[in-house]
């Protein structure tokens, strides 16, 4: 009975941790639309507000690892919950722009620490054959959190000062997670309690075979310094290579930007009305939830390595297809400050001021740039580790005073400086019917990409990271890799429009396809299979390899 209770509480902590993370990522899109009128925010201030979470998260990923290793995972989650409560209260009661920025930074810091501590804590709490399922539950939480934030953006869109409710509602899951973890035992791999807990057997939930193996080969906890991550001791350098490779390939396969164009692709396929575009966004979210549930079910059966490789292959094929179809039937694209205010600007479709901008025609293979912009940043399901915000915010950096600067692109889709409008050949170049078919192929490719990411890189990266390091340095190692994940996402997001200016939209996506192929090779060569092994067995397996 106690084991089942601990299992259920661990699942609750994992799910709620992800839900809070996803909710905080998604909620800014709807809130920002109200905040820009309530606080008269300039483009720059909108960027600062959107990026404040990132700054907090980066600070947490640099310093949070020490907190997790020194004071234990459980305490780190409790502290992050308290910080998150403070941040949510600051945002709910904010009366000035500065207070809003401080609130968002606080929330970013707390969610980042919580995300790292949750994955590690849960991976250490449960038996080897349940670990994949329960750590993947965190990713399910993220996708559900994003969907929930969309729903609440819609509910509070027309409420006076509705943004206060949007920010304030994050308090509910935070309190629930805080209470859940109070009933869980002190982390078995907290350094000070290692001897008392772990040498009795592994941990309460692991079965008798695990215990027998542990007694046969007593596992001695070692102490590591941060620099050991780059040394040959216990093959730590190889582990760091695996960790960094996974987080960087997760970003460099183009995940933040493919999803950034999601609702623009919906528009080009013909989802022109407000409600249908919102439904399309929610539909994409639902696909992501289903795919993550599939990954959760398969993680302990098929294995991490198989899911990573399969996901990567499908992602590479999907972005290559988008690259090829966008050469034949280019998508309209533009930069605009007011429209790209948040990571999920597609939700701006619910707002009255933007409604008249959309053309009346139901199906438009290449919609006017003004319509495309409204959805530029898309449903933002890149939020797996959510820097999509930056992608959205960077699009407002270039405020072009005169739309006559617009220039047509040539066949490759290249553009000169200024507003990007039509991205390709004249309308006569491809028949309307052929264009519609190509747009549907693009849409299906994007759905395949979202599904593949949610089965492979989305949950598996964090699962493998929580498994491959020894307990003594797990928190710092996870935080170190996490900081590269945020930095990689930032780099991809910031460079996207400039790269499109330089090489064109289709070549950009073909490049992502090439990176996807490299990722498959990397996983095949370097990433070991860890399913069904205890954390100690994984550690010993790495230590023996040279």
C-alpha cells in the first residue's frame, strides 16, 4: 500500500511539475495582448517581458544544480514551489511594468529549478521498469499545461484585467505539487542520507531482484567536483558528450521555429476564421499530448534509444518535406511588432482589434502577409524547453517604417532586408489546386514533426539526462546541459529570420533535415540503451566503458 501511494504521489509531482512549466510558457501570449494596452507597452518592452522568463530560467540552470545536489531534490522542489507562489502573487498584484518583469523572472527561475529537480527526483524514486513512464509524465504535463493556458487565454480574453486571473491561476497547481511532495519520503539519493537509505536496498519501490543485486555488489556513492564532468574519471567526459549532444540536437533540428510557423501554415491551408484557427492550434496541441502519451507507454518497452532514433528519422523527413514544398508553393511571411508579441501569438486571433485584418476568402493558398503575421509565432508547442518566446520577441526587433521596403523573393525564397512579403515566384507559377495540395502536404508534415518530437527528443532527452550521471553530480550535470538547451534554443530563435534573409525559407528547412540525419548518427554511435536498468547499473555500465 505504501509503495503504491509513493508511486501515485511521484506521478502527481511529475505531472504537476510539467503542467506548471507548460502553463507559464503558454499563458503570456493571451496576457500580453491585454498588458500592451493596459501598460502601453512598446515593442521593446514587450520583448523584455517575454524574455524575462528566459533570463530567470538561465540563472536557475546555472545555479540550480548546486541547490539540487547540496540540499536534495525534494527540498529543491519545495523551495521552487515557494518561489513560484511569490512570483505568481507579484504578477497578479503588479501595478507597473518593472514589477511585471520581476514577477516573470521569478517565475522563470522557479519553473527551471523545478523542471530539473522533478525529473531527477522522480527518476530516483521509482523502480527501473517504471522510470521511463513516470519521467515522461513530466512531458505530458507540459503539453497539457500549454493547452490549459490556451483555454484560459480564450476564457479571460474579454475580461477586464483578465491577465491578473491568467497569472494568478498558476497558484493552484503549485500548491497541489507542494502538498503532494510533503508526503513523499526524503530523496533516497540526497548525499547526506545516502548511507542510511540506499545501502539497505536500493529504494523502497524497487523489487526484490534489484535488492538482491544491490546486496551482491554494494554501491558506493562517490563525490564529484563540477570539473569532473570534463575528465576521464568514470568516463564522465563521454556522459557529458551524450548529454550535450542530445540537448543541442533537440534544438538544432529546428524545433523552436518549425512550430513557430504552425499557425501560418494553418492559414495557408485555409483555416482563415478566428474559431477555426484556434481549433487548429488546439488540435496540434492534442496531437502532441497523444504522441507524448504514446512515448510514455513505450519508453520502458521499446527503449529510449529506439524512440530517439525513430523520432529523429521522422523529424528529418518532415522538415525536408516542408523545405521542398515551400520551394514549390512559398508561404507568405512578414515581420510585425504588434502581431508577434508572444510565443503563441496565434491566440491573438481571439482578440477583437485583430479580427478585421483577416481576408474574407475561406481558402487562400498564399495569404496576404498581414494575415500571416497574426499567427507568426504559432501555437508555440516548442515549449518542451520553452524559448519559443524569444523567437516571437526577436521578430519585433526590426520595425520597418515603410512597407514599400517589401521585396519579392526569387525562386529559392531569398529576400532582401525589410519586410518579408511574398516568398516566391509569381502566383501563376503553380496552379491553385497544386498549391492547395502542397499546402496540405506541408500541414501533414508539420503534424508528423510535432508527433515525432513528442515521441523522441521531447521526453527522452530529459529521461536519459536524469539517468546517465552518478547521483553525486546528477543535479549539476543536468543543470549544465539544461543551460546549453536554453542557450541553443535562444541561438536558433534569434538567428532564424536572419538566416531566412540569407539563404531562404526552404533552404533553412532543408538544413534542419540535414541536422536531423546527423542527430540519428550521433544517437546510434553514442547514446546507450538504459531501459530496465537501475541507476546504479547504468552508472557502472558507463564507468566500465572506455
